[in-house]
C-alpha cells in the first residue's frame, strides 16, 4: 500500500455518528438518486428527517410535492427563472394557514444548503456543478453521502484536503459495494479492487459495429434506469472510467490494482481481493436504494431498504473481460487519473459536451471518445500538480468544453462532407 494518508472512504471510521433520527439535506431531489432517497426516508421516518431540498428547477411540481410530504424548512432551485412556478406549485400543495418552505434560488443555492445545519448531506447532483456543494458540506463538517462522482473526479485534491477520516460515505453502487467489502479486512491486506460493469446496451459489439448506433439505442440500458447523461456514459463505459478514478481517490489504491470486469446481470456490484487469495463480493438485485441506505445510515443498516435475492430460484452470473478496443474510455480515464491536476476535469467536461452533442444528433457515438481523447491530448500534462484550486478547475473545464464543441462540430462537418 502507499504511504499516503488514510483513504477518504473508510468503513472502519465513522464520522460524527449519531443515535436516533438523522437530519438530512438532499441535493438533486427530483433526480433518480433524490427520488429514491426520499422513498427511503418516507419509509423510515424514525431514522431520517429531511430539512432541505435542492433541484435544478425543471420539475417544480415534483419538488413542491416532496417539500410538502417531507415538511422541509427550505427548498432551493438553481434556476431563478423557476421561482414563480415553484411558488405557485407550493401554494397548490400547501393548505390555507400552512407555512410553505423558504425558497433559495441561483447557482449557489445548493452550495448554501450543503453547509446548512444537518447531520448528512446527500449530494445527488449530476455533473461537475456538484463540486462546490461537496466542498461546502465538508467544510461545514457534515457527513457527505456522495453520489456526485464528478465532484471527486474534477476536484480530487480539493476534496482530499477538506475531508476528515470517515466523513465521506460513497453512494455509487460500485463504491458502496467496495466500502462494504473493505469492512471485512484490514487495509494492508487488500490486493486489488475489482469494479464491475454491466457492459451497457452495446456489450459484445466491436468498434465498427458501434459507428451507427442511435440515441434511442444508447439510452436503452439493460439494467438500470438513470438520467440520459449517465446512461450514455454507461453505454460508452465512461462511467466506469470515472469510477476507477473515484476508487483510487476514495480508497487510496494505485491504478494498477484497480480492475474492471464486465458482469451483465449487475448482481455483484464490485469486489475486493485480499492478499490471502480471498475475494469478497457485495451482491444485491439492481436497486439504488441499497447504496443510498448505506450512505445515509452507516454504520447502521436500514432494514428492507432494497429487495434481496430469492435463493429458491436458479440464476446465472457471468463475468467477461473488458473490450478495451471497443471501449477505450477506461484506459483513458486511468491515464488522466495518473496525470492528476486538471486532467480529470478536462476529461469529464469534454465528455459532458460530447454526450450533449450526441444526444442532440450532432456527433456520432464513436465520436464521443474520439473527441474526448483529442481534447485530453491537447491539454497535455497539467502544471497545477498538488496546488490545484477551484479556479484552476473552472478554467480547465471552460477550455475543455469550448474545445470539445469545436472538435465535435468539425468531426460532424467532415462526416457530412
């Protein structure tokens, strides 16, 4: 093992554990993670109480309903333009004489909530915009249930500088699995981490067979129901590349000891191999409420948080090696993770722009990784090193987004010529 400090996520260390009901702030409440977290909270009112919610602002009716059911003190939306519609939705939800929650609005609203009074902040925001709330929650001393992998990817050194031992509990299914498996042994006895991948909708296809896949095909994930960006990332396996970087940062395991294996059934969410040859796998039917419950309740488990296996029924579990030629994203992610500095931020931002271009019909599927690779190569070796700042991240992201748009437009024009 390396001689670096204790890993960010350590199941043996519990940050600020409390008995009884925990107060929560849920960021990204109208998204997939947020809605499932709220389902879990509503089924366990003796364990959890939500004090505040944030959302982008595109689903104000749902946000108002959530606020009323949870009786939160504050709701926040990233878009100020959504405030009038949100006020109207809250009026419809709350009866005469009832006090609706306070409304915060603007790009910093979620960050403000992340530092508010609570025990745990669940960061379920999608994209690198989740970095500021992540840093705010850590700085305020909150336990951070982290579903926003991008904030760790783009701001790894910043997060590591703020996080206390045991303060971060991962919510991604893969990292929640590693977290639980690591609880069974000592850190010094870990030989490798094995991150599982469903393979997405295009498992088994060659690179040439991926050239003409459509938006609808890419969004048809065989196992998980997720938002469009995350679903496309699963189709390109960019999500798995991000998870490799995340595993390296969370558990302080070198990249050459983190493997990816394709497991189409998505029953085994990840594995830890120990030095004695034992491999421990964490397995449940695909359902994000299990990892969310770990993030919100650890070290306690929440009974019946998610379905269990029916062991009276036969099932087949398969594992395949990763096709690195058809899906080069994992290798590229290892490269930028090794470079460090702003390289992961460039990788992530360029990918987000290329995914948007693909979803809008402006870029071919294979063009996503081709363009991201070109942007990463142009960026080169970052100079920030360990002195990374938020300004460095924002500047690198802005450059990467602009360059990705330019290169994707050029690639589309050449393909149509």
